[in-house]
């Protein structure tokens, strides 16, 4: 039985999503909580592994339950649950306790062919950046990066537009052995919200390690006048990491949304993605959804 989970978390005190021995992670925390409910170990498959300190407003994962585990979900206190898949979210929240920094907002039976990772067609991240025009808000210190500069959002947005498309983003990715850095950046925009905080919306088919934080760092340098608008595309096309800008901290970054096709297309999308990943692996690189 495959279950879809919608998840939110404050990444401040996690060493990222993926399980790491000796470290507290989102995956490890959730798998431990779910195992208490179903009576044995489970494994979550996630849409996009987030790095240490990165938050999520709507992360998506799935887990497969065997017959014994599903029977535990269906029955509680000797009574059959009317909506066992849907009620699982409440039970997980009960195990996590009051005011946890990770929660499962919704659980449901996954549609036929659904794979949280391989069925996804895009991921959208949001970055919050406060400059001198706004100042420091202690109530948002965990999800907003503050810079001591005056930033020009129009120049930042213009620079962001030059990066959209299918490109090799090696200059904006932290190197990983045998990992491809070719991505399709579907959208990248900057604006100020009602409080004047700079908001970046970055959408792509997938992201490589630290890619979003590098992209926002490059545009922040443009907004501060340290780079020209056209420099961010020029640096991208040089295909090598540069010290021309700073990669901004993880605290301002949130995975906002994961997009999937219509239910009838989920299986074919997953097959296409797996085939492409296998081909990239044979060619000497592997793609993944990381930041």
C-alpha cells in the first residue's frame, strides 16, 4: 500500500532531509515516528532532498506499507478506522508531540503510478531576503536572511530572467562526484512583499546541490551593484565555480511546492524520469533534486 505524505518543517535544527548516522534529520525523525505506529521500520522516498537548514512548506514523500503494517494503520484500539490513510497524518502528529519542528500536514492513498521523486515535474523554492530598506525582524530570523546593503530589486529580477532555460549550471552548483549539473530553470523572479522583504521564486525540473542559494547570491550581488545584470549568465556559461558572489545562507530558503502531472500521467512520468537518470548515470553523471 503506497501512501503519499505532505510535509512541512523548519529546517533550522536538522542536518537536512536524508538520514545521516549520528545526526538529526527530517527523514530520520519521521521514519522513527511512523515505525512506532506501524510496528516496524519504514523508508520514505522524497520529492527533493533539502540541505541542512533549508525549510519546507509543502514537501512530498511516499512510503510503501506491507500487509502487516497496513493492518496496523487500519486498526486502532481494536476498531477499524473509517479513513485509515487520511488518519495516519493525525497519528504521526500525535507521536511527534506538541510544537514539533516537522509535521505531516496530510496523508492519503497514492494514485496508481505515483512516485514522490520520479513523478514530479517541477520543484519551486522561495527565498526571503531583507536588506537595509527593511531591517532585521527577530520574529522571522529563522526563515529570512538579512544583508546590510541597499538592494535594487529591478536589477535583480532582470538578472534572474537571463538564467531561465535549459543550461549547465555547474557554476551555480556545489560539485558532487559523477553528478550532472544540467537543469531546466523554468522560472526565476524577484519582488518585494507587503513588508518590503525581497522574495525570490525559483522553479526548475530539479536542482543540484546549493543551486538555489547560489542563484540568489548572484542576483543579490547584482542588486548591490557588485555585478552587472549580464554577468550572471556569463558566469553560468563559464561552467566553473567562482568567488564573484557569495552563496547565501540556507536559513532564507524554503521548498514551497512540488508539481505533479495528472493522475493518469504519473506512471509514464516516473518511467521517463528513471530512464533519463539511468542514461545520465551511464554517461557518467547522476541527476538529483537537492538544495
